[in-house]
C-alpha cells in the first residue's frame, strides 16, 4: 500500500494539491459544524468527504460501522483514500486562490498523524477543538453506541472494559483520549506555535460565528464574509432500537430495498443536500435528546481528570479549571 512511505518517512511519489490546513479533532467537539461553516467560505475548499482519515494509521479505521459486519467494514474502508495519490485527488477541485483543508477528528488522538502531516505539509495550519473531559467522554460513548463500534451502553462499564482491554478494540481506551496536553504537544513539536490553534468547545457553543471568524483570521482569508451559523453536534440517543436499526440499514445500503433507496437518493440529490436530509431525518425521527447523565459518574470522572485540566490550563494559559467547574468538585 502506498501509504507505507508516510509511515516510514520515505519518498512520496504522488503529486497534487496538498492541504493548507487540518481540523484535527476532537470528536463530538464541534468539528462537523466547523467543517460545514468553513467549506461555505468562497476562499476555502474542503472535500465532500469530511473525514479522509489518511494519516494516523495507528488508530483503527473501523469507526462508524458495525464491528461484526465484514461487509460494512469493507464498505467503510473502500470510501477512504488508500494511497497518497487518492488522498491528494480529494483536493483537485481547489482553486489556486483557495485554502484547501480537511477535517479528521482522529488525527488529534493519533501518535503518528502530527509528524506525518508535517512531513508532507510543513506549512500547514492545525486547528484543534477541546471539550470538558467528562462531557466529552459521555458524548463520545453515545456516538460510538450509535455508530455500532461500542456494544456496552453503560458508560461506566464501557470505560472499565476499555481499560482492562487496553483499548484494543477501539484503538484507544476512553481515558487515553483525555491526554489533551500530550496530544497538543505532538503538534507543537511538529509545527511552530503560530501554526497551531487550540479552541475550546464552550466558546464555539457560546459564539458559533465569532469562533469561526477567529479561525478565518488564523487561515488568512476574508473574515468579514457572511457566515451561516450551525449548532455544534448535540448529544443524542436513539428513540428506539428499531428506528436506529432501520436508519443504519439505509445508511449502509444493506438489503435490496435499502440499496435501491440509497442509490436513488444518492443519484437524485447533491451531496450537501443529501447530508442535510439525512441529518434532519436522524435528528427529528431517529434520535432524541440524550437521557440525563449519571451525575455520580460525571463527578468521579472530573475528579479523575482534574490534573489533566490543570495541566491544560497551564499549557494554554487559560483558566479551564474554573471554566469547566473543576474548582468546586468537593
């Protein structure tokens, strides 16, 4: 596979447009809304594929598909670029006056993605979005259950099982994902400080448009253009297993009826409209607001992650201990 040279530091034979910036994560921290808002800017090009996940092969690429379904895994893998040439082809439509970029939230958790990106795009700009650890893990767990890469629906049990197994099934245990300072340092070592922008999810939720304009300034494009604000992904849960199974079957195209419906829908609607329609169906029909969190578990997680939040506050020069309520845990 021609992705091997990236892993070994060898030559990269393919040529083409290399991205100018990367939204590297985290999951469930507003990366989808950021992607959609940025790609609407006339001076920015981002491919229809939101998460190419080409770099960081140390992490599993099975997210978003049923663990027990070989067909689903193969379908998922087939949509992602496998060679450097295939990856660069995603950006062939970028104009010479545009900034090209992509958004793959897995890159932040990867131990290799930062160095691999720097090897092919040393002048790239990096955007990371960080979220309060306990709410991040809860939202991530619900998403993994929804995407069928997590069978255990109880967060406490899922965290415990992941740690016992060393996170092998999902490439990372839940708690490994909260090594925020370590993750940012990998990018700080691969790029200059002026090339890395760390955002806080709370700011994005509170001022959607203002945060995106900050990113536009960071990317050196016109930050005065009109912006259609989008809500960062809310935390949701399935209304019923039956509806969720139906939605998953349609997305995966399993069965003659599902495949026919998916093909017709794909043929008749442009990608952005298609994504909007799918999100609307899932939001209004399949999923509802998530049930209240287990407050005792949330408190335990916050106490556990307080040292990380203190370290992150020092690293970023911002009092996240107070912002995230870690100063009053009791």
